[in-house]
């Protein structure tokens, strides 16, 4: 039911960046798939479709690159070693077929060399201490375009050749058309790399926005409601449900503030919130509201509410006792109307109903340092709490007196 701040931030970020499946396809189409496509095409052109389709090692390459894409799409994967998974698996799986002759074939050497280059560049960009994405993105992109030239040269080498010489590249560049093709691809790679760098900056800005929205959503609407809006928008409609309502208020705080400087009162109140709020959050409230010196928390179950009240009261005593202050706390449960309330410009998630009003009334009669539970909540917990009875409580707006219990420590 409850979504923590970190979980909510992750949820919002995932909406920007996509899920694990989209991460896999993104990796395959932007990185690992390059090797698969270029090597497969060079084999098809150098041999034939029949030879390609009947060569079992080609299917090993497909499996190896799919595994590499899966590994690199995992969070926190080391990009250097991850980019060597494909070529490493391919070598291990193909060696039994071709033996050491595997490493002599020009096409395999190109595959190995460029896999290592991409692995090195991504390793430096992701795991190095260099803050130079503006450099690494273009270098990666240029390397990919040069990979096209390398495989192009391999296709022109006779298939029975077992050597790939540096002179082969120099001879290739002697042709004006080849030189034009090479320089064009390098410049295109540079432009694509700069574009990728710009997109990475925008993605980072979106992630920061998601983090900010996550924090603001928790402060305002509550993380439960934002997660509901993202995952199940239909649940935003008004609905009847059972909720436990907790109120906590500092007794005599208004009068105390009149005798203190405003900055001192603000510091005391903020310290109180910083001490009590984490204890309330520990038991997964659906929503917490801070108003003046009052805390209202909505819980899914009475058990959560009781545990939170006890932890909050203990924290409140530690925070307020030194100032001669204390907080009264009440708990009530029952059926409420839950949903988004408000107008066109301002809306908020909350609950309304007699349960809320009664809970507030009970908080008003609770002395500092104590916890009052309604008879309804006491019965809901099978009367297993250690309590002392209140005298019947007559409150404004109620014909019948309220039955309530003082929770013993």
C-alpha cells in the first residue's frame, strides 16, 4: 500500500526511462546489435545465404550478442566487461568448431578489436573518474562508424586469406571514393555522438525532475496517491474503505509560542516534526498531513496505527519534554470516503467522514504524553491492548457519549 520516497522516485524515473524490457531492446539496438548486424552481413555477402543459414556458428553469434544485450541492460552492470560478453562467448563457443584458426580470420579479428574498443570507451565513460561525456560519446559513435569501414574492407579481402594487414587499410584509403566514404562516416559519427551526448543530458535532467517530483509528491499528495495515479488511475475515484486515522497535537503550544521568539518556536516545531515524522513513516502511512503543530496520519490497518502512535509518542516525549511540552495522540478506525478532493487548480488526497471527526474529538480530550484509542479500534484489535477506560465522553455534535480507552505504556 505504501510507497517510500526512494521507491516513488524510482517509479517516476522508470516512467521516463522505461522498464527492463525496453532497456534490453534499447541496448540491443544502440550497441550490441551493431556487431551482430555487421558481422552477419559481412558473412552473408562474403559467402552466401545458404552457407550462412547452415553454419551453426552464426547462431552461436546471435545467442552471444543477445546475452550481451541482456547483461548490459541490467542495472549497475560493468560496461567494460559487459561489452566483452558477446565476443567472449562467441570465441568460447566457436573454438571447438574452428580451433585456433578462428583467431586468424580477418572478420574475427575485426570483431574482437572493435569489441575491445567499445568496451574501453564505455568503461571509461561509466566507471572512470573522467567527467568528459562530451568526448566519449563522439568517440564511441565514430568507432561504430569505423567498424562499418572495417567490415567493408574484410568483405573485399579474399575469403581464403588468413591475414589482416595494416597495409590493407592504407590501400583502401588510396581510392578517392573510399576516402570520401571513410571521412563521411567519421563526420556522421561525430554528429551522431554529439546528438547522443545532448540526449544523455536531457535524460539526466528528466531523472532530476523525476526525483524532484517524487519529493514534492510525497510532501504534498503523499506517495501512496501518486503511485496509485501512475499504476491504477481508476482508484482515484471516491471510494468507501476502512482506514485508521491518527491525530497528534502538542498541548498548549499556541500559548507557549506567545512567550517565545518566533524563530525559537519554529526551531522547536521543526525539530519535533523531524523527530516524530520518521517514526510515523516507519509504519507506512497512506498519507501524512502537517498543519500547525498537528499531525494527521492515515493508515490501512489498526495494527499499523497503534504501532505508529506508540513510536511517535515516545519520539515526541524525547523532543518536547525539555521545553515542558507534550503531545496528545488519538486513534480511531472505520469506514471513510477516500479520494482526491479539491477544485480545478488545487486538489489533494484525503479521507472524510464521521471517523475523521470523531478521531479529532478524541485527540482534543487526550492529555499530553498519552494515547487515546476509540472503542471501535479497541474492539477491532480483539481487546488485546493494555488500556484503562475513560468515563463516557460527551462531545459537540454527538448525541450519544463516546466510549474510549487510555492506552497504557
